[in-house]
């Protein structure tokens, strides 16, 4: 009776604490506007004509934009906006727009991301005043866009005659017929004013790990059923908590923090993989690494101390137990895969109190790809082909984790179920064949 009461009490406490955590990561400002639709108009057949994208808002807005490379993306941030709960985003538009996705930002904005080939050219004229409709053109090449010299401004024309495709709720993941994508958050350590470790040859950790993270993201995005999210895709500073929050906002089902750290002993080399420990580090080296990474927040002039000791001591202890188990399962596969292309410092997954791994709802690992403090490792990390090998090895381990432990409704889960059904069908056919053969031989 006392045990049942204790479980009930802990359950109520955990529920309340989880609500408190959700409140801390809620957008800083409530959404006031609404995204009604995103309409894609394909180019006419033949020639170098552009595709058109039209965005319709409930009230006037003044969006911000940026273009990103590797992969090529055009990004629109819609201030204080939420998505209308209806149909899903358009998936793609042939070869000019290969993918469309959305995600809420920590400040309450809604981000739209349009992926396109590396050679495509976007023709967008930033509006000078708020409006309800915006459009831009995507050309197959910069030459085609320049030759036509079309400038796209705020669209004031009536709504398109063809039915518009309306956006789905932001938190609902897109689920095609073959199963929804699994999202992997890739966190390139350090950045901005925090260079991370610096090798004797001048190689900076923040640069190396960003390149590896981008290679890993590109490899994940080429795999059917998987999608990568980079917590940072440039040289800027993020606090450790911001990295966790960005991964959660992206709906990540796995968090991989990529590093290439240093220790005092230059003889230490090779790869290591870490998961969170609630009881202390597995060895002194792990403790020192965790202290170093956790202190990175100080470079941005902020404190990494948890402001709520109850959440730190109770919620983490209770809710993260299962997370650590799953993190270890995933980390073991990544470590095994890294061992095929690099020496490993320890044959088992290590544990330490890394703040960046403290998301209670996302399995998380920290990968030390190599040690910049090792002259040999620094030389290897300076080679692009070596960074590609490390990214490929991490990808292989991550993919194997999802094959072995597919999330419900994912493409991996549906492939597993289809394989099981095929095996069952084969057994039925074999039984039928065996029965028929027995009947023909007079045994039945």
C-alpha cells in the first residue's frame, strides 16, 4: 500500500515538474499571426522557367529571410506566427524545390525552410511594408534568373485559382505513406567567441566539428526516412541549454553533439563516445572533459547553473533514467562504427555529467571524434577526407540504432513490420507446400 502511494505521489510530482519544464521552453512571445497556406506553382514544361512559391498570412507580416548553403536552403522567419492546423506542407516541387519544412523558434517566430539544388537561384525582393501575401521565384540556375531579370515583390494579386495547400500543425511530423522521418539533431560544439580546443598547429575545434556536423547532416538527409537538424550551421555562439531547446523544437529523436577536444596529455588520441551520468564520471578523464565542455557557457557571459534545484535533483533523476538507457544503446552502435575507421580510446561508452546531454526526453550522446591535443589526430582532422570518414562512421551507427530500435510510425518501423510480414508469408507458403507434398505422398 505504501509502495502504491509512493508511486502515485512520485507520478504527480513528475507530471508537475514536466509541466514546469515545458513552460521554461515555451516561446518568449505568444503567436499573434497565422500562416494560412504555402502554395507551390511548378514551372511550365520546357525551357528555364522558374517555380513560384506563395505564402498567405492571416494578417500583415514583415518576414525576415536568409540563404544557407550545404545543403542549399532558402529560409523565411515569420514573426510571432503559428501554423493553421489543417493539411500538411507540400512535400516538394520536382527538381527545383526538393523539400519544404517548418518549425517554431524559441522567440515565437515560425521558420519555413525550402531546400533546393546547389545551382538553383532564388529571386526574392524583401517587402518594405507588412503584407498578407509574399512570393518568390526559384530558377534552375543563376544564369536563367539573370537573363530574365524578374524581380519578385509583395504579391497583391487575388488568391490562386488552384487549391492552396494548407500548412499542418508545426509539432505534427510529416508522415508519407512509407512512414514519417526520424529527426536527428546534430550539435557542432562551441562556435563564435568560443573556439573550443586549439591544436598546436592552429586547428580550431569549432571549425573542425562544424565541418563534420555538416557532412553528417548531408549523409543523413540522403537516407530515406531520416532528416538532420543542425543546432548551429555557422560560426556563432549558443549556450548549452539553447542547443537542447533547439533540438527539442525540431522534434529530434536523437541528439548527437560532435567534438574534437583536448587533454593535457598529448599521447591521448582516438575516438570516444559519452552519455550522461547522474552518479559521476566513469573516470577522471571523463570528468575533466565534462568540466571543460560545461564551462563553455561562460564564454557567452552566462551561468550554466540550473535555476530550479527540484527539477535538477528529481526530474533529471527520474525522467532521465530511461533516456540514459536509450542513449547508451545508440552510443554503443556509434562507438562500434567509429572503431572501424579510427582507434577508440576506450572500448566502452563512457559517462560524465555533460550539461548538453541533459534533455530528459531525447536520447543524447557526445562524440569525441579525436583529440586536437594529439599531433597525430590534429593532422588527420585537418584532412577533409578524414572528416568525411568520421561523419560516415557516425551516420552508420546512428542508422543502425534506428534499424534496431525504430520509433513507432517511422519508416524504419514500417520496414521492420513489412519484413516480419514477408517472413510470416514465407512460413505460410512453406507450410502449405509441405502439406501438399505430404498429401501427394500418401502421408495425409
